[in-house]
């Protein structure tokens, strides 16, 4: 464990001092040197009651650390002052200060109590063995308090009352009863805002050197809301433990609803701790206090009668914000990081409650919190200070792609203005994923010769929530000449039609698949990754224009009868088939020629109009 805050003493010097103390205390008995100092001016170390101990016995010095500095103390440490130059001197008999504890190894080790926020309190207990040679009376010890960030560094006194042990039997009894309890050590004060339920857990440590048995911890209830701020909705708030060992920490969990008639402030919650120090020993009782902080209505304050414009207050604004991930897709969760700044140059804010309120569409909120609570509490925010809030949110699915408003409502106190209310708004962009599909693809004809054309027609349906800008269709394969067509913009729920011609370039060497690539731009003009489809079109060799049409049946009859062939045997069906194929090709060519002519006429009309 770390040593004191004021510096580290060399081991040799510490050993020499210990030997000096032992020598002096052994040689000269201490006379009535009891003294009590004024601790009324203590700002940090507060003792509601004077700790009591007995000579030759170990005692707990319990006190409360209070932070009213206006800023948060981080990594606070506390311990007995290590400046032992005055602990034991020969002239102590002349009325000089007398250190009441035996100086043993570890006496000046410090205890870490963690963070203490502005306006917060923490209970601390230090343990030491009282010198056996002390006369009965008042003594005092100095307590050093410091933090790693050097925001606190002070030494303040604590008065003690030391009484004499009454004999062997009394000392034996004290040995059996060497048990003490400390509540909330190293914890922050629980904070609750009406009408929410306050869930908190209190750490309870056995600070003594003996095991406590049959431990029963009872919360002291009160029907007066000025004393006890919680609703009493359970019949028993006791917590029981079979045993709690020396220096062992156990937890006392509570879930309490705040009373509607309570006022904002700190409330001391009292606990009665009953225990035994032996299995068959008598039932002993200890009383401890634990503080909670409640925010509800304010007590009647004359400042409420003044005009709002006559009072000065802090001004809390959004310094910056970001989302993780940066691009939010509708229906997906994200993390919002808000940096709230007190823009006032001289006025602080305290008891700050930030509440998030989402824009609504069709009476449904666009943003919801993942945890169910949309409020965040900050104890204080000094002039010019920035605090960072992190909230897990979920965006609503099925909404249009645009920015949506999120309002941060602020309620806070300033020195001259209680319950000030303000609100600021940020816009959070929500993206939708573009979606499209294609209808039935018509290919006429689905088989062409090299140099011939086929007509391709199909619809493109926008099935998403965003506009598809500048839609383009590209056909490519080894067997055709690459062709492109411009479709234009397609709004959500609408259809764009594709009607384009493709020319055969080489005979088909594969399964006749033609790759259809559909591209579009987003609202920023960025071309998105192409959607890929397929259609079937076969390209064959051009066998010549005269095949089949100039065939003379008589030519086939001149073939010698003694050399019949398969063609001679089936010449009539073959001729008929060739003629039919030629007729189909001629029909397709005439249709394509007619469509070209119609398109030319439409272009001429458009040209005349323009």
C-alpha cells in the first residue's frame, strides 16, 4: 500500500523514530496531558461524534470526508499524518502534544477512497492501537487528505476520547468484542431523480479484528418524508449474514422508490447492525449512517418570485456530437456521444438533468434508448467546462432517408436560478439501403446470327425507400457488341422500363448467358456497386442470304439412284424445314426493321418539336 501524501520517509529514519518512541515511552510514563482542539473550522474532515477508545486496545477513528470545493476529487487518499517529529519527546511531560497511538509498521499507510464529487461525502475509518500508558482524557490526531490530481491536499485534526481499561476481565471482554462496521467505504453517494426507482448497493466492511456472527442489518424507516425519502413498500428491509470476517466486505442491495413529497437534497439513512462476537455470545448493536442524494421539487425559495430575466443562469449548449457508427442505417442500433458545454464564462450549473426527446413520425418516435431510460444526470458543470454523455440508441426501421431531430431538454440549478429549463436540438441523418429488382426479361428473338439484332425489354422496380438516380443498364458478353441504355431516375415504389437493341458479334461458345449490369447514383452523385443479372441469347454463324430460298428440287433429283444419301431420302422434309426457318428469320427481320422505322419517326417528331 502507498505511504503518505506529503512525501516518503527513508526506511532508516522511520526505524530510528520507532526506536526513539519505544525508548521514550518505556522510560517515562505519560502524565495527564489530555487536550481537545477546536475542529469547528474543519472543511474536509468532519466528525459528527468524537471517536472513543480504551488504553491498550485497538480503536477505529471514523470520520466523514466532505467535498464542497466546486470540483471533483479523483483518487482520494487518506491516512494518519506521518509528521511524527512531535510524537514522543522527553519534554512531552511539560505539556507538549502526545501522540495517542502505538507507532507500528503500517500505521501511516494510506487508504484509497476513490472519487468524491462536488457536494459529495464519504465515510472513512482508520484503525490504530491506543497506547497503554495514556491517562484518561481527550487527545487528537491529524488526518491527511490528498488526491493524485492535487485538487485536495489538507491536514485536519480529529478529537479522540481515551478511557482506561478496567482490568483483566474487561480487557478479555474487549478482546472478544473487537468488531466494528463501516458503510459505503470508497463509494459515491447514490443519486436518484423522482419518479424513478433508485437501485443502489452499500458496501459494509468489518473494520475490526474479530469475526462477527449472526449479523443483521436493519434500515431505520421513518414515515416523515423530510427524514426518509423513500416509499415503504416492503415489510422487511433487513439483510442477514451468518458471519462477516475481519476486513471482509459484504453488500447490502436496495431498490427504493422516491416519495413524491420529498425535496431535493441529501438524506442520512440510518442502519442498526445487530451481531454476536461469539456463537453463544450476547447480542450487540452498532449504529451507522449512509447518505443518499435525491432530486425532486425544490423548497420554497424567494428567488422563484423574481422575473426570469432578472436572474442570471448558466447556458448549456451542445459543443459537439458524433455517432458510432458514423453512418446510421434505419432500424439498426448506434451510440450517440454528446459533448455538453457550459458556455457561461462565470456561472456554474449543478443538479443537471438531460432528457432526450425524439422527433416523431405517425406518432412513433424515430429514436428510442436501448436501456429504456432517456435521462442522464450530471452533478455539476463549471463555467466553460465540457461533459461527455454516451447514450445507446435504436433508430426506427421503415422511415424515409433524411435527417431527424433529437431534442436535449435541460433542467439545472444556478446560484441565482433554480430549476432553469432549456432545450437544444441536433439533427441526426438516417440512411436507407437502396433496393431494386427486375421483372421478366423479354428477348426477341432469343437466337440471332452474327450481325443481326435482338430486342431486349424488362422493367426495373425500386423496392427501397430512396430514389435511384441516373439508372444505367449495360449488356456485355463475348457473343454480342456491348450495349448501354439510360433509364433515368426511379422513385421509391415506381418502375423504370428498359427497351434496347443488341447486335450479335460472334457465335456463342458457352451457354448463351448475357450479363446485365444495372448501376445508379446516390443523392451525393456517387455511383453505387452494380446489380448483376443474366439473360439468354444465342448467336450463330451467318450461313448466307440465298440458302433455302433458291433451292431447286430438280437438283436433288439428279443425284444417282445407286448412291442414295440421308438427305436424298429425307429431302422433302428438309426443304420444307429450311423454308420455314427462312420464313421465321424474314419475319423477325421485318419486325426489327419496322421498329427501327417507328423509332426514327419518333426521333424526327421530337426534333421538330424541339
